[in-house]
C-alpha cells in the first residue's frame, strides 16, 4: 500500500488513465446538498487565496479489473462519491465553456474528461461506471440529459452545477479545483487486502449500510468476469427484491438480518449484520456459493412481504397486506421458510393462508392483552424448528399454544377481559384501522373501504356529551360511560357523518336525516351500526349486549384454534422465572439474548450465562457477593470452576440453586426477559413417545443397517420424517422418507433455482427407460410444475412408521432399493 498526498487535478488529468467504479460499490447517492457544500468550499479556497483545501482520500487498486492495453485502470474502492461529483462538476464546466465559446473548452474535455488519443471506445471516458449511472453520465457528456428516462443524482447534480456556474465565477472555480488536495492510497492486487482496508476506512464514521459492506465482501475479491456475473445474477436480484417499491427504500440490510436469523437461530444486532454474515461465510467455497443462491431465492419471498401488491394470489395478498400494515416484521424470518415450503410443494396455498391468519391472531391477541412485543423476536426466531411438516398447521398451532409467560398465546377468556376495558381509540392509527376494517368486513361480500377519509370512528356515547345524555342515563351508567367505557370497543363505531352526529343524544344520532342526508345509524349499511338500529336508548345494558356481539365476531376473525395438546407434549418454552423446579429435569434448549442453544445440562446453561454477564459488566458481577461469590482465588471454593479470565465460582451446587442465582443476577442486570428455557419431554413413558422421538429412533436404527451403499454414511439421525444426502451435484440429493402412510426413496431436485430443477428433471427423463431398467422397477416421475423442486420417487404405501411391527419391512425396503437408486442415477447425474 502506498499513500501519497497530491492535488486532485494532477490525479484527474493523468494521461491514459481510467477510473473504474466497480459493480460492488454502492450507488452514487450524493445530492444537491453535498454538491452545494463542495462548490462553496471550492469557491472559498479560491476567493480567500488559501494555499489548499483537503478533501479526504481516494483508495484504488491498480492493474485491476477491466484492464486493456491502452489505459491504466484504477479500480476505486473508496472515494467514489467525491470522485464522481468532481467529474460531474468538470462536465458542467466543459458544457458551460462550450456553450459560451470559452478558450478552456478543449482543455477541459481532453485533459479531465477523456483520454484523447486512445482508440478503444470503451476507454475514452476517464470515469467508467458499471451501472445505470454510466448512462446518466454519458447523457450529460453528450448533451442528451433531457431525454434520459428516470431519476438520476448524476443529472440532478449536473443541472445544479450548470445553473451555479457564471462568467463571474468560472475562473474562480477552476482555480479552486487546482487547490484541492487529497490522499491517494494505491493498493497492489495480490499483496494488499482491499476488503480489510475498506472496512478500516469505513469504521471511522462514513455512512455505509450493512448491505453496502456485504455487497463489497461478496464481490470485491472476484475476478472481473466473475464479479460482473455474480453482481448481475445474484446481488442485483437481491437488491431488486429487498426494496420497498412504494417508498423506494432499500431493505437489503433488514432482509439479510432476517435470513441470518432464520439460519442461525440468532438475531444479529442491526449494526452487526455484516460482521455476522462475514463470520458465517468466511470460506468462499462451493457451499458458500450455494448459500448465495439460497439468499437470492429467499429474497423472492421477502419481496412479497414488503410489497404485498406484487402477489398474484388474492387471498395471500390480503393477509400479507394486513401483516405489512401491522408491521409484524419480527415474523419475517419464520415466514421466509414457510414461503419456501410453498415453493417446494410441502404445503399448499390454503395452508399458507391459514398460517398467515394464525400469525395475525397470535400477534393481535397479544396486542389486545398488552403483552410485550419484544418477546416476539425470540418466538419467531426459532418457531420453524417446532413445525412438523407432516402436520404443518397443527404443529404450528401446538407450538404457539405451548408458549408461556411473555410469549404466550392469549386465550378467549383473557381476550374478553382485556377487550372489555382496553382503550382502542387512542392507539396507533395502523392498529385502529386494522381493527375496524376486519370487524366491519368479516364475511362481508361488499367490502367497505374503512380507510375512506369520509369514514371515521364515532363515539356512541360522545366525548363531550350534551345535557340530554345526563337526563337519559342513570348516574351510574353516565359515570361508567364517562370514566371507564368511553374509548372501549363497544362504545365505538364507524360513521361517514361523525361531524354531524357530534355530541347529540342517542335518538338524534340514530334518526338524523338532515336535508335527507340519512346521517343516522338507522340509515347506515355498516355492520357495526346494525345492532344500533334496533335500540331506542344507549345504556350500559345495551352496551354489554353490543360488546358480546363484537366479542363473538372478534373470536371468529382472530381465532384461538381448537387443537388438543397431547399429554406427552405438555412441556413448554417459558421464562426461567416461570419455569418449574429443574430438579431431575433436562433441557431441550435455552434462549439467551436472542440466541438459541441446543443444550441439555442446566450446568452448561449456568456457565454460559455467568460468562456472558461477566463479559457484559465484570464489576457488577464481581461486586455482587451477596448474590454469588466470584473470585480469582479458587482456593476459597470447594469445587471451583472458571467462568472466564481467571475468575472462579462454586459449581458444586444443585440445579435449583443455579436457577435461584440466575434469577437474582438477571434482575440485577435488568435482563429478566433474556433467558427462556424448554425442558425435555418425559421420555421415560414409552407409551407417550412423540413422533419426533419415534423418527429419531428409526433413523438411528436404519443408518446402522444400510448395506451395499455409502449413502448416508456421514448423515446423523434427525427428528424430521425425511433424511437427505448429497448426490454429487449442487441441489440434487438422495432422500429417504417415512410416514404413517408410506416409506419412500427419491432423487430430489431441490436447488434454489426452479428453472434449474426443471431442466435437470427433463434431462433425466430423456433417459427414463434406461434408468428404470437399471433400477429394476418403474419410478414415479413428478415434475411438480407449480413447485420449485421436482422429484423421482419409489415408495411402498403399505408401511406405517408408527406401527413398530412394520419396521422390519421398512428396513428391507431401504436396504434393498437405496443402492439400486444410486446405481440407476449416478452416471446420469454426472452429466447434468
């Protein structure tokens, strides 16, 4: 690395040099605000006759991408915003000079903007951009910006500069440009680490997003052709998909965060998404490139979340629109995999709609009851792991049922209690609109647009009641309405005539028909006013009747599904403060600070939490001797165990005591909501072994018995009803499937690219006769045109995993047919 300070003009006017803005650089985003400041600095350094003005650094790699024989190419990795803006300013100066027949015209064009004597057209311009900005830059060079289609900061900033340049300041600007100095940092390809230098430069306050850093990490060290290929085929689709098309806002950082949450069961901090991405994908091997394909594929689902209007299926669009309006973004990591399962044919659209409705019911019920929203991060982070794909929706319902404490799914009685007294008028507009829209339009074939500005929320008993209200109500009813029921759901309705109804008496509101305008409730076509038409008075008795009607409708819209919880699955995920005594129990997992740990021993959880607390605030932990003794003197403990950094504590204590210490420490550190546990189900009761345990037992059994094949030799048993192993081609796998209805083997074509899977299928299908002759049986060839995946399978539909009398036959099925399946396909897979 060589760093040199020099005037920017010397850098820009070097002969036969081209400044390359590579595809991995963020978009040119300087606005007129930054341009105005730059121009002011240039004029001031000239007018004040200062010697120089420092404008920062420009970092580049020489002998980089796009090399030609005619020009020396400098690949800019930092400073592209300043460099591009200065070039735009020089174009404006050139255009002004040309239009005003100034002597400097040719000098500006040939010295600063173009390489005058090179032959290759692509090397003419000194600034070479590789995205849409290049078209805008060429437009201002060729005086065609008026016909440029779309918005561009390049053209906006050019127009600003051109407007600011005058005969009076033209020479001052040129003189000021000569006085600008910068630090040139030159990197040599193969010797310097541009990514590390880039990170260092951008850790000092420059406003780069997490997605900018990730894009650079993915693209920066690739060869030119590969760089362009990955940008066009991977990164550009991700950026297009993870974008709010209404607000024209990039959401790539948010999307990558949600994707990492799904994959790691850990929620990265918003400022650490790039670091988590880099840590996870340090080895840029074949698996890494497969993962990039997956990130691109999952971004297609994310586009539906943030832009529901792009979804073709009306039922799915409707539910996604509600989820988007409610801003249930915490569910996105979970929903990414659910939508992928739809693509892969694991569930259909009907099930998907039910899942989306369930997510709304769960989150909306929690809002009504007043449960904390921060608990939802942990719930949705690991929720997919609790889904059983054989009973998809039912297992999801069961998983949510089993949540306890701050993560619970409020039941009907809890909803009724909360709904009766909750202020639903003074809540966020998005929540208020959602509530009344769904209440009004449930099972309504004629949809009412409750967002219509002419429709507003009306208090039946008004906020400022007229004297007639006091006369028509008992003192007790008047007090209840005024002090407790005013903003509750049963006293609220929708009206297109709120201003006219105002604080009038109930009968006036009901019958109002001023100038035949039919303002009253009895003329309304809204469901929310239907009960009011039958009343002659509005008192607490009628209020209670209307509450029951609305409550019943609420339960139909935001259901609490009727699913029986099996006895063997009674254990639940709970806060440590709500957990049963841990004596003689093992953990299935624990969640601490938004990270899930598959750990069975309470002692291991205890050690992990203590270590984390020590790292977070060592002084607070060490000085809390009244709660737990921590010291560097291990001799004071009977059975010392090191926490970290030479600090010890006593570990020879029972699990109940460990729980007690942890609870006190979490309160001390203000982290009561940060530790959640789930005990293992009671596996000692053989009769109540759940399906996960049965599957894991069977996979353990068959993996130990497979003969005449190396398939699955490196695969571990799982709780799922399928087990896959690679077939030597990315996205192609051999799979064993077991269920209560069949045993199956299949060749799964399940890459992240649907078109690739269909191409593979058709190529294999051309050899169907030969493949089936080798296998010895007819296979079922399933293209699955509506799904991302395709498969070729062979199954026995007379076998039931949950009948252990069938296990011998299932063993024989896999042992006999799996080696034949590999033999039938392996030579054809190689040629894909």
